[in-house]
């Protein structure tokens, strides 16, 4: 799920965080995203919050991972609103094991190819049977979210939800599709199924749209 569309005020706030390094913005954006996460039906009481990782070189150059800062802001807001929840940050659980090109300027197929196999879980025993909330700043085509979710599921995660502050554009229909992550051998999910929430079991349909 996403809080809103990547435009206007939301776009400006994300730029302040990601490109200008105004880290306190993450607390505000994380609180916005917490509204969406807490609205998930049957949300588990125990969650691992896993930020989409940066490659080591990029992390050192930037000085921070914006997704990790967003995850911390989200967790802080969720704990205030739902103190009975057990949500723990697992920032080192998922790693980007190779540097990838910037996704900007790549078409959907190139984006998927660029990040395919780029993520891994070094210690799968820490995630086996756990519910995971994957946190990122922007959902564009879903290539990065799907690559991360694939690594998490293969490591033994029970379910993976993907939460982003913004999505790149408005959806074409009024109805949101919540699709499970499933990649049969030799076939890629079509892009219309490559959305921001996957769950084990059959696809779930929900009405309405993210704000």
C-alpha cells in the first residue's frame, strides 16, 4: 500500500529527505504511512519492519538509507497508536548484494532485470515463519519491491506486506488489486499484477484506493 501519489507536497517532502538529507522529515512521512499500515485488515500483532536496503557504496556516499529512516518513523507512530503491537526493526536482515543501475530512465522490463537476484537474506533462520513489513519510499513499477519480497519469501518469511510512502502515478481504476507474490517457473508476473501488497494464499480484492 502507498500513502499517496508521488506529486506536489508528498514529492517535495520525499525530496527533502532523500536528496537534501533533512532526516526529521522521515518522522512525519513515517507517521503518514502508519495510517495505511494500521488500516490493513487482520494485521498481525508481531511484525518485522525491513527497509529496502542500499548497496554499501551508495549508503556510504549518501550517509543514510531513507527507507530505514522511514521505517523508524513508521514504527514510532505505530507504537504510539497501537502499543500492544510487537514491531521490530530488522535493518540488516535483507541486503543488496550487488550494486544496481539507477531505476530512473529504465522501462519496466529493464527495471525487473536490473534488480533480479540483487537481494538476499544472509541469515534466513531469523525470518523463518515471520510476518514482514517491507518499507520503501516510492513504488514505481514494483520491480524492486518484488525482488525484495522474492528474497524474503524464499528465506522463509510467512507473509510480506509492502508499504511505500508514495506511488508513481494514479491507478487507472477505482479498485485496488492486492496480489500475492507468485512467480511460476519460467514466467514473470504481468505488470498489472505487480502491485504493492502480496500475501500468501489467494489474491485479495479490496475496494477503494490509497490516499
